[in-house]
C-alpha cells in the first residue's frame, strides 16, 4: 500500500461559511487549490479543523466530492458519533476517488473501550480497503491507540499505513518508540503544529498535518524543510528550525485548544479572506480580548519573519 500521500505537508482545511451559515464549497475548493499551489502535498477534509461535528454527513460528502472533482488529493476524516456513519463516509471516500483516510476513534458512546474502538477501526478500514489510512491519535477524542491495538489492526488491514499523533512530545515519542520505528512500512505524522520540530527531529516523522498552514503555508513549509534538514544532522538548520518554531509558538499553540478553528479563521480574516468571518454557530466567536491578542501576535510574527528571512537570505553564499 502506497504511503506517499501521508509524507508531505498537509493542511487540514476549514469549512468556510456563506452568509446563511451553510458551507461555501466554492470557497473550499478555491482555498484547497491555493494551498496546493503554495507547495502543500495534499489536503485533509473533514477533521476537527473542518468542524465535522457541525456538518451533516451529506454536507461532508459534498465537500469531499467537490475537492476530488477539482483534481485535488484529499484525505478524508471519518469522525462520527456512530460507526455506521464513519463506515459510510469511508466507503464514499473510496467510491469517489479520495486519496486516503484519517481514521478517527469512536466518540461519546463507549469511547474509552479498547474493544469498541477495535471494532470501530476494523469497520472503517474494511469499508475502504483500497485507500491508505492513518489512525488519528488525539487525547481530545478520549482514547489513545497503543502499539498492541495498532499492530493487531495492521495485521488484518494492509491499508493501515501510519499514525497521526496529535498529542504532545511524550505521546509522539511513544509512537516512535513502540509503533513506527518497529516497522519500516509504517509512517509517523506530526499531527499538531506545536509538534513539528519534535516530530521530525526527535521522533522520525515523515509527514505533518497542519492547522496554521491554512494561513501561513510558506512559513510552515519552511519550518518543515528546516526540521527535515535538522534530522539529517544539519547544524545550521537545527538552529534555524528552533528559532522559527519559537517565533510561531503562540500561533501554533492555538492548534491545541478548543478555539482552534476560531483563531485560524480569524487569521485568514486578517489576511482579507472574508469567507472565513462566519462560523456555523452564531455564538462561536472569539472574545474582543482574544481577537486583539491574536491580531497582535499575528502581526508580531509576520514582522519578525520578514526580517528574519531577509537576514537568512543575506547570509546565503
């Protein structure tokens, strides 16, 4: 099973809203094309960034169809409140020609049961046997997939090719130590923006799924390139990757919180992308204090990155 789809830098798309707070699929496709043209290797839809709990299954499938129909490589999120819906989403993704699956654990009902999760994962993987898939591991879903379950699943389903780790450094280290380093056919993805440097340099990640990359694609591609070079022993790249990661620290930290979509849509709004001003729930909005803080931090980073990049360019031979 080809793992290449998971080895680049992949933004998790947000779902833009029309004025009536329904999905704007024209804008979704436009944004997807823009990010691929910027250098991203594929797109994720519909994960947490895409607000999957707030969309109907029909809306989610329409978004996937529109992206695939536009010729874009799409990895489909399978988050659902029941396994039947997750299975239908996976089967639909394979039917219309999506590029891969991001398999999200069962939530709410028996979410902390390893047995229930095993059956949930098996049903999804069986529904789309031709699509390469990664397990999405996140403490926010209330269940952590450990090595024994992962390899039991992989023994039955060859389309399970990797592990997307959204947890912190300790979780990513666990994945590297006990899962991905034990099988050359399994890849590790850094699944949270604060984990890019640690993922590539200290855990052997070969891909990343990014939230902040929706707003700062060039900068995140730069960070990943430096981190990959640092993993090969490049001393200068290691220093620069740490500098850039530190400068992004506040903006990246929003990827870890419950307001991540609110913050990253606001960053796009600050860049003039009006399709991201609204949310599906009218009461989902940043407070005035959060907006002021976000604007200050965003402008501070942009000013720093412009000066830092010029300094780097001036020191090139």
